[in-house]
């Protein structure tokens, strides 16, 4: 994956919802930033659309159409300036010199990056799309010999990219077919399916959505490194600094690290999304509204935005009464294991659907408690598994306009019946 939500979106929601309420003695009641109304209120009617009665929420469902998949356009490879179909060295695929339009041969045009092809299509002889993307990623600043090179900069993390725009694109648009279109200068340009998917992703990255619904908060703790250390101590092999430790010393270190993991993971920022709110969003969005949404499927500082398209719920037990840490007014607690299905990345590809669907789908099991009031409404919940989503969100799709009007033109050609039925 990829990149986090754009900071402006996160800040916008922080301002709109205010600071999270202080946790009470019943820490599993959701606070304001975890209120499912954030996702469940219709933007036009301003009416709450979610069903809240647990017994009326389907135990399994999937979207009528599974979202498509593609790659996440890693930042360290220059994002949309990456010539994914060009053979040769990896560095040459993004640290290349730009050639004037007139100097390009048909063979060279065929392996241009999506950003370059779009510049050629639009007649942007200054390569403004490509240059803007290079500035955004800063990839060339890490390449010795480039004019932009800065030895002081740290390497770009491999997980950073455009998943925050790719994930909603898979939900908002049909998968395009590879097409050949004539640009503004009269040159024919072959756009592969991945090229167009990349342009749709770039469009959603740059153009603000009319409405974004963001539930939860981002955890900034590096929890995975603590878990890795626990695993290293537990499975200390020869060469590990823990290999010579006694069994008692290793167990003590495991307990210490586990305590640190729990403390950091149970902070206000890293405990959410609330389990009860998650259950309402998942079941209502997919089963009742037939709409996907995006989830950060890792709970710590790395952000992996993925499009959610299905789920199944297994009820483990039902308990009458209220636990000491349950939400107020709880009279019944239902323990469940929920399997959430989502789309993951696949390699770049030329034709629509030219990948193994099994490679594009993933799932994760979450175990949690759902808390119900006397009317059977979900009013809270508690995570019982370590795994949980960090935050959930959805957005309205903006209109194509301005510099991105050409993306709409290419997309319409690539999704026309004549293109997708060939």
C-alpha cells in the first residue's frame, strides 16, 4: 500500500467534529469522532439512514459488483510518472529525461508513464502533469546525479503511495479497458487499463471531494515494531541478541514488551474505531445501502486504505446483563467474529481484469463484543482481538473539471460498450 489520507481531510474532520470526548468509566461507548452518525447521515436529506437494531442487521452480505484492483503507485517510484511497461532497469522507469513530443516514436509513446501520456493527450508540451507529479513525490530528490538530488533526505517509505485515492476510485468507477485514443495534437496514444486507473486515482488525489465522512482517528504509534520485537524474543534464533538469554529472561522481556504494546495500543488514539460503531458501518454500508467504504486495515502508524466490499458475522455467544466496562444502558452483549472482505493491490496490467481475482481479494477476522440496549439497538462495543481497523471513511465523487477534463474523456471511451465488450 500506500499513503495516508491527505492531511487536509483529516484536519477538516477534526475541526468539524471537535475534540474527542473524554472516555468515561464506560470506555467502550463511542465518542463523537466514533459516532456512526458520521457515516450514516445522508448528505442531501441530512437524515440518519442506518439501521441500529442488531437483529435486523444481516449476518453476511457483499456488494453486487466487486471493486476492481490495480497498483498503488508508490511514492518512491515517482507515482504516476512511473513507466511500468518499459523494460530495463527500475531506476530508468522514473529517473528518465523528458523528450519533446515531436521526438517521440510510437514505440516510445507506448511505454510512457500515465502522467506523460496524459500530457501528450492534452497537448501539455511543458509536461505539467509529469512535473507536478515529480514535485509531489520528491522521488528524484533521492536519486544521485539528478539536479534535484538532496543527500540530506531520508528514503521514502515503501508503503507510501496513492491508496487514499486508489481505494475510493475502485468503488466510484467502472474498470476501464485498454484503448487507443487520439490526443489534442492528433497523435494516437495507447492507454492500458492500469494507465487509466492511475489517472482516475490522480484525479481523486488532486480534486477535493464534495463531502468526506471520516470515522475514528489515526493511530500514530509504531505498534508493529513492538510486535516484531516480541516475535524476535519468543523465537530467538542463533545470531539474535536474545539467543543467549535464559528462558526466564526472555519471558520477562516478552511480558514487558506486551505491556508496552497494550499501553500504547489502548490509548485514545489507537483504540478506535469503536467496535460497535464498526459493526453498524460495515453491515449498513454493505448489506443495506449496497455501498462500499474505505478502511485503514492496520491499526498503527502505517496507513493501508482498502476498499471494503463484503463481510460475514459468526455469533459466538449472547450474554444478558452488562459488563463493568460496557456502555451505559447496556442490557445484552453479543460476542462475534466478523470476517471483513476487501480489495488489495495487484501488479500493473494492460487489459481490464488481467489479473487473478483471488490475488485481489483479502479478508481479516475481527473478534469483538457488541453492546445492546433494551430495545436491541447497538450502543457500543469492545474489541476482543488485537487486529482492528484504524479508521473508516467514504466520500462523494467530485466532478471532472479543469485540468482533469481529459481524464473523463479517456474514461468514457474506455468504459463504452464497444471497448469493454471487445
